[in-house]
């Protein structure tokens, strides 16, 4: 159970960081 919660939290944090990185990249490029 704890492993599943950890996995979900890690996936969410990775998705958020990737989205944040792409937004920053677009702002820098444009």
C-alpha cells in the first residue's frame, strides 16, 4: 500500500517538473 502511494506521488512530481520545465523553455525560447 505504501509503495503504491509513493509511486503515485513520484509520478505526479515528475509530471509537474516536466510540465514546469517545458513552460520555462517555451518562455525562454519565445
